[in-house]
């Protein structure tokens, strides 16, 4: 199924009839106010891509290149769902991954030689997916680790700060470990597995880890890094820990564009609608279920709408999505069969600008009102 088959017609209809006029206004106002220099965005309704377009430029400079609908972005933590959770879902439905398997069975170093070994033995793959493992949220490993192996050892040795399952803490280290566990279980790197199992089957031809250097100039820069790499970051993963991990990690590292992410969303929805996606319907439903502790919005790998959610007011409780630090988002309403993708480089030229927090719910509200 090619969900992009009527993309050109849809774009023309959307702009000429003004159907999505409020979407354009929200995003243009965001650019004009300096929330980000540019964006690409798309909407899926049923099995049809009804909008795929772009506004603005790579940077705020007058001579900067214009962003196009197919422009590839560093999608940051969307990696957690498009790649890592996607592989976990496929392995689960094949019977090769059991959610309650202890992490230590794949990564013995997570248990051996630590003072909190009893708690570590209780951490499962489910806990890593649900961000309730007790691991800390974010650690600047890159400050002291210069190799992938060194960073992984440091991640394995992190303290378990809470009883597994009892505390939600959005954890990049948890997904670093999950990515490594999946590589061991799958006997393949995340880069190779996602390409063979997800990106190629879905026709996501622009999506990958570690874009080839000739493509770097076609990717909007994420920031001028004055603290670590001392250079403009463009075409390389922005996340410093992922960069030390050679650009391939469970928490960040994937680059993609709007058409590809709409294809991924269409596969999720078609899995529920008629079973034609790469996932089984029962797998999608299971991974969309909220986990412990009570009150968290987190499902398995995915987030779900919560009060003041980035998904806005109209995405149903039966929705899944995720955000990316660089300014990206994906939300899929499993009930309404609607998906929305927004890609920006809001961290250009630095990370201080937080205006994306107001833009995201306004964008999603405008999308749903337009539909």
C-alpha cells in the first residue's frame, strides 16, 4: 500500500481550498516568532496522506535553503518508537521477545558487580519500555566516556534508584540498554535490523541511522555545539551520548522525513484496520496500553495523551505518540485513524528556545479542526 499516491493532489487541494489554512497559520506564526527556522509536516487520514508540506528554511539566515516536504531531519527520540520499539514489537509477535524477561539475561553486566544487584535482577524488558525501571532519566556519559564500549559499561553500572515498576522516569539510559539487549536477542545491529525489518518493507527509503556524508548538506543543522564538539552539527546525530555510540543507539540516532513517517503511521493503522501492516493488531493494542505506576501516560515505548499533552485537545485516549528533543513529533490516533507528523530543528542555533512546547498542541488542534 502506497499511502503517498495522492500526495500531490492532496497538497494542491489543501492549499487552494484553505482546508488546512489554520495549520499553515500556526506554523508560519511559529517561524515568524522564532520558535524554529522551518518545518516539514504531514497528516494521514485513514489510508491517505491528505497533507505533506513544508515552511521556512534550514536556518534563520536570509540565504538559507528552503525546507521541502521530503527534507530529512534528525528525529532524535522518535528513534525510540520508530526503531527500537518497532523492533521490540516485531520480536514480540514472533514469540522471540518476552516482556518480562530480566534485562540481566541479555546483559549480565547489568547485574554482576553492583551493590543494587537484587533490584537490578528484577528489571525486565517491560520496565525499560515503560520507563519505570528505576534507572535515572538522563546522564551525560559523553563528558567522561569517549568510546561506545566505555559508555555502555557506564550505563550498565548506573544505580537503580527506585523499585522497578513503582516510579516513572523517562530514561535515555534505559533505552540505550534496551537497544543493546535487542541487538543481542536479534543477533543484529539496530541499524541493520531496522533497515531490513521496518524501513525497507515500508518503503521508508530516506530513513536510516548515520546518513552518508554526501547527504549531510541536505539535512537541516540542529545546533552550533559550543560545549562538546565545537562545531555546527549537521548530518550527525545531535544527541551526544548517541554520537559516542557511533550514531546508532536505542534512544536516538535515526534520521527520517515526513513521507516516511506517514508510511510508518499508515502501517500501524492498517495493522488495526485490516491486518495489512507489519504489526499484528494485538501487538499494537498491547504496546498502546498504559503501564504502571497508576497515573503515568506511558505505554510500552509509546506515550499516550495526558492533560496538557503535546497532542492537543482532540486526539483520543486511544492514541500513541512520541516527541523528539530536536523538535519533532508523531501522534497516531488509533480510534480515529489519523496521524500527524511535525519535524523541526527548534534547537537551532542553540537549545534554549522552548517555544515548541506551545506550538505542538496548537498544531495538533489545528490539524484535527481542519479534518
